[in-house]
C-alpha cells in the first residue's frame, strides 16, 4: 500500500509549499479534479493528505476520536499564542479534564441568557452610526463580535472598561502563521506576542477582581475563576475562547450578510427563524470560514487503497467538499431552501467528533440576532458586489474592501 496519489505541480525541493501557503483552495480544487476525494500534497518535512467528502470527514473525525489522528500536533503555531497546555494543545487527558469544565458552560440554557446582551450591543452599535453612510463590513461587525465574546467570557463591562481589548485581539490574531516558528522575530509575530502579554495581564486582573468580589449571578468568568485550574492556564483558556469565538463568527456573519444582500428576495425572509437558520447553513456551505481542519497521523493508517503514513498532515477542506454536485444540486448557487431536502449533515465547517465546535449554538444565536437587527433597522446595499475570500490560511473572511452603503429606516420594521 502507498501514499495517496500526488497532485501535479510539485516543485523541486519545495514541493507544493508555496502554492499551499498562497492559494490552498486552488491546490485542493486541482487535486480533486485530478484524483477525486483522496490525494496527497508535498509539504515541508512531511507529506500532506487531503480528504474530501462526507464519508472521509466521518473517517477523519472517528480517527481523531481514536487518537490515531492528533489535533494536538496539528496546530503547533497556536502554541505561542495560547501556551502548550491549553485545551487541544495539551496532552489528551489534560484536554479532557479542561473540556469537562468548559463544555457545560456552552449548553443552550446558559447560552440563551446572552441573547438580550447580544441584542443590546447590536442596537447600541446601530444607534451610534450616522443616519446614512458607508461601512466596511469587517470593520463594523468585527468589533461587535469581539465585544459580544468579551462580554460572555470576561463579564458584561469588560469591553467598555478595556476599549483596547478589541485592537489587542486583532494584533494577537497576526500570530496565526503556519510557516514561521513563534520564536522568529518577525514584526507580525512580535506584535502578536506583545498583544498576548497585554491580554494576559488584563484577563488576570479581571479574574482577580472577580474572585475578590463575586457577581450576584455567577457568570462564565466566575465559574472559570472557581474552576480547578492554575492561574496561567485559566487566563490562557479565557483568551483562547474569546479569540476562537470572534475570529470565526466575524467571517461567517460578514458572509451571511453579503449573501443576503445579494439576494433581496431572501433578505426579506430573515424574520422567519427557520429560514434564517437555513440561510446561515447556506453561507456555511458556500463560505466556510475554516480553510482546513488538520490533524497529524500518529500511526500508519490504511485508508481505501492507500496508507496514510505516520507523521503525515491530514486535512479536510470544507470549501471544496461543500461544492460537490453529487451532494448539492447546482452547488455554486445560493439557495437556503435547498436544506429542506438536501443534507445539512454534509456540512463540515463546525467540525465533528469530540472536537466539534463547542460554541456553535452561541454563534448561531448571535448571528441571527445581529442579522435580524441590522435588516430591521437599515436599508443596505453592497458597494463591492462580488466579494471574494481572503487567500492563505487565516480565517476565510471576505477580502477588503467589502463595503456597504446604508440608510437607517425611518420606522424600523421587519420586512415581510
Ligand atoms: C461561525 C462560527 C464558528 C465556526 C465556523 C467554528 C468552527 C469550529 C471548528 C471547525 C472547530 C473544530 C476544529 C478542529 O476540529 O480542528 C471548532 C472548535 C471549537 N470552537 Fe468553534 N467555531 C465557531 C464559533 C465558535 C464560538 C462562538 C466559540 C465560543 C464561544 C467557539 C468555540 C470552540 C471551541 C471551544 C472549540 C474546541 C472544541 C474541542 O476541541 O473540544 N467556536 N470551531
């Protein structure tokens, strides 16, 4: 048995490295066209195996749950951001211990309490805008999403007390570099490290304050502050949660709004909760914000007629899997109602198995609240009508500029 067939275009010595870093989507599309749903790419130091489609995603998650595919080894560049012992970067037993504390905080009953806060912050943002104007979508919605995540994890008043939190988190995100090791003194990595240190200091202070004066109704921060975690770990966990909670949701929310604005007949239906859920799924299908889900094989793993060798990077690419015409009819078109008959189970952007996104319910609620409020209060028109995805390995946000011209409605109403 051998490695899956390799995609064309590998260069001498560097293999597919540059293309993988610059435009991984194009590389995966070519691999799919040449070899179908399982193929390999040549990456620095190790082979990469790409798995596409629903059955391969199930295989990927089952092998991850059985620890033959390791999430811990897969994202080494996150260690300098979140520490070595934080959640899936920790050994498996330690990850399970931390997960057992975190997971109950994400149950629907707890999360639903935050709807009023999401709504209040969205309304305040709209109120703060001039009556008419132009906004860049990621500039408008990114800070809102961070504010909402901050209020969930660090307490209601954290965002207003620490205005710089928002800019610190953007600088911190610059550390997501799959190529350069964290110790390289590159400008973006140094910026990220400085932001990380400031975020740790602010978070420690908030935890200490909360321990000294408990809240009347215990919130997430308080439950975490009482959890059996060392202070350093506690702080890194909270920073990680705010980061994962905003980085992904911002991209999905921006895409969901652009998709709706490009389809006015669908925009009019956002007050229908079930429809809005399907619209968010359709955006997940067309614009999954996570470019790859990655693992490292801890043993040789036979798969179909090939073998995935120990040490290989194994990757799902939701963007290409979601456009398979064998699963979704007319896969490039935006049709939220397709999910009345087509399988939402084929969607991969929230992951699967034990690592399936803990914040999915929170993100769905938040995106629904924000989208409804924006559509209720503002007429909006896309000034850049065909937004495209940023290239590379950061979350798949729409590439800037992605501008919207708006006018506040004289009498806010929900379109019928
Ligand atoms: C549109 C929004 C979101 C998307 C697309 C998304 C996507 C994902 C994906 C793909 C994973 C699995 C990664 C892997 O297996 O390699 C994941 C895990 C996770 N997500 Fe999300 N996420 C979103 C929002 C959130 C939010 C709002 C939070 C927190 C409030 C959150 C918290 C987490 C956590 C804690 C995990 C780790 C679960 C584990 O490994 O046990 N996510 N997310």
